[in-house]
């Protein structure tokens, strides 16, 4: 078994891993490096159309050209996507055509998000696509044998997330990006611990694991905690004449449900603004996992958004606005509101709630600092970090390792600084660095 750690092993994002078994290669994820997209949006004034060439030039795509150099490209039989976040899925529209024989496998929600991106960006992919239900398997017929690809339900911060187990004669390759162990999820079931233990008894050869918060000494709290934080945050908004804006991750359907549930108590009309929110909410509606659909107005196009914001300007206390912009992304709805580029102007006493954390990279940190300064200058009441993470911390990771007992472990989804604590953790559990635990870098091949 050969594992090429293509992307996501030196940064947060650009996640992509390829596994070679004989004459067959299976790809896991193909994500974007979102800070590169943000920088591109800030610098470019005219060109906003993304292409494979442009995305490669700005460093937004994983460097899968390594597969050409290795002679693996024509052996790719499948591209398997674990969940619908852009740092795992967003590269697929731009690189899947390089692997015409590869079937794309994903859950229904993830596939719906992919199809929406293809439609929005006017991209045609000829790769065949297969929806896989959680807790089920699919057989890939390769030149060197048959491979069973199993989707095992886990919890994260969007719908229908899965651990992926690749069953082959050479052993089981287990892909655990991204996850946390949420035993009390707002939507869906807890992780499938029973199946994890069953697979462990068969023996896992290699585990690639989300290590973003491996240095944080805690178990990541349940989404129920974020729900309570939101309820408390909204209870502080008492001025019936002030504006109320909440921004969060567009893909976080459970969080959006909590916003709507507690937002209804305010008596305000709840409106969702922005293309990203539209993309993920419509996908959740399509797979029948949007319990709040009848309680919101969903607006996508600029004319619709501007028309609504003119109404909010006149009747500030009548609306709860949920919009994009929690990372202060250039061009997002909140960014344009804060810069006074919209028909609605924030003023003293208005409320902005960030139901999110700042994704830890210099671009986002700088952008949020600038946005917060502008908000404070306007006298806006700000509540930040009304949020819990979707990534497992040190104790979630300890539990996963103790359940799975893999022979080899490769930390992923972070920089060296974020992955090193994972090596330290597994050394406590009996793994030896360089023998059974392995720090990798982008483009490296490990042979087992």
C-alpha cells in the first residue's frame, strides 16, 4: 500500500490523499485552500472567473500534478469525498476531469453541494457520480482487484459526514477527515461507534486523521453547547428598534436550525442572505434535512438582497438577518454592509453576532480585526465566538485511536505546528515516530 499525501499536510485546507494498490489508485477529497481565494478576491479587480489554471497559479488547488510524475494519474479509479466543506470538496470541479475513468463517490448532501457548484460555475464534468448512503459500502472494480469503499457515519459541522474505510487485500486504509465525537447532535445520529469497533477487529493498516486541534487539551463540546450559547446571545437583544445580524458557517445546517429556533422567539422575520447560504440550504432541502425551511426567506441575487435591506433600514426591529461574512471575506454580505456599500447602514446600538470562530490563518485574522474595528467605530454591539468547533480535540483523537488501534498513523489537516501534538499524543499510546507514526508533507509518498 502506497499513500501519497498530496495536500493538507502542511496547511489547513487543500486536503487530498491518494492511495495506490497494485495498478489502482483511489483519491480521497480534493479541497481548496481558502485563504488563497480570499487574497485573490482582494487583489483582482476584474477577473472573477475561476479556472483550473488560475486556481493553480494562486495556490488554491492541491498539487495533484505529482500523480503525473509518479505515473499514477491513469490508474485513478475513484474520487471519494468525505463531506461538503470546500476545503475537501471545492477542488473537485476543477481537477476531476484529469481522471476521466474515476467515479465520484459522496453522500447525497455532499453530492448536491457539488452539483450546485458545477451549475453555478457553469462547469461540465463527465465523471460518473454515485451517491453513497452513510453506513453502507460501494465496490470499485480495479485492474488489480476489487475494493470496498465504506462510508461510516460521523459527526462534524455539516450534514452527512463520513469516515471512509477502503477495504483491500493489502489491508484497510481509514480516512478520518473531519470529525468530532458529538454524542448529542442537533440533526442526525451520533457517530457509528459500533461499526468503528467492528472494523478495528478486522485490523486497520493506515489511518489518516484530522489533527487540527490535537494540541487542545479537551474534548470538543457538543453542538448542543453552541445551541445554548446562541439562546443566551439572542436573549441579550432587547431593543426592539435595533438591527440584528447573525453570521455563521453557511454549511452548518444544525447551527442554522438553532438560529431559526431561537430567532422565532424575537418575533422578527428571519431572512437568509448570500449565495453560499443559498447553496447549502437548498442542498439540505433537496435531501430533506432542512427542518426550518418554512420559517425563513432565502435570498440569493443582489437585487433581491438590496430590496430586502432597504426594508431593514426602514424597520430595523422587524428583521433578523442571517448572512455570509463571518470570516470578513471580501465581497460577503456582512463585509459590504460594514463598509457602507449596501442600502442598509449599521448604527449605534445595532447587534452583530458571530456564531463562528476565526479560522486560524493570517488572512482571516487580519480581515476580522479590520471588520471588528469598523463595527466598534459605529457603536455596534458585537458578540463573538458564539460557537463550538466541528473538529475533535486531543481527547476525541485519543478515543478514536483507542477504538481503531491502527498499525500506522499519519496526522493531516494542518501545519507542522498543528500536527506535531498528534505525534506526541500517539507516542503516549505506544506508537513510535518514524516507525508507526509518520509526519508527512505535501507530495510525499509513504509505503507500507
